[in-house]
């Protein structure tokens, strides 16, 4: 299943976000204490463990970029979302590789 998930490099995501694409939504699946250190501006925080209860809040017409600390949990989140029929992309390397702006 892993090979079926699209991925994006952090720099490529930063460039796409700069274009203000309304169809692209970043979901940060890290834990509360991790997002307290900063998130990608505009990202929505839904912990990985909460995704099964909260995915129905999301618009299936949009494309979701899943983000975590290193890329592993976001890949699990991406697989879950793909199984539910969502268009999803995993950010490779997670926030460890993110060099763009972050917000508290």
C-alpha cells in the first residue's frame, strides 16, 4: 500500500502553499506537545489517534497533505485517508525536514 501513496518534498509543499491553492489542505497528525513547538502556517491539527473519529469532518473534494515529525505517522495517516477515498499526499521527512515558516 505504501507505494500507492503520493509523496511531496517539504520544499515542494512550501512552493505549492505559497500559491494559495484552496484545494490543498495540510493536516498535522503529531501529538499536542509536538505541535506546540510550531506548525506549518494554515495547517489543521488532527492527532493520528483521532483521525478515525474526525476524518468525516474533512471535505472529500480537497487534497490533503499529511505531516508528522519524520514522515512515518503521516504515511499511516495517508494510508488511512486513501482507504476512505480521500486524495492524499504524504510530506516526506516530516517537520524534521521542513525549512519553511512555522507558527506557534
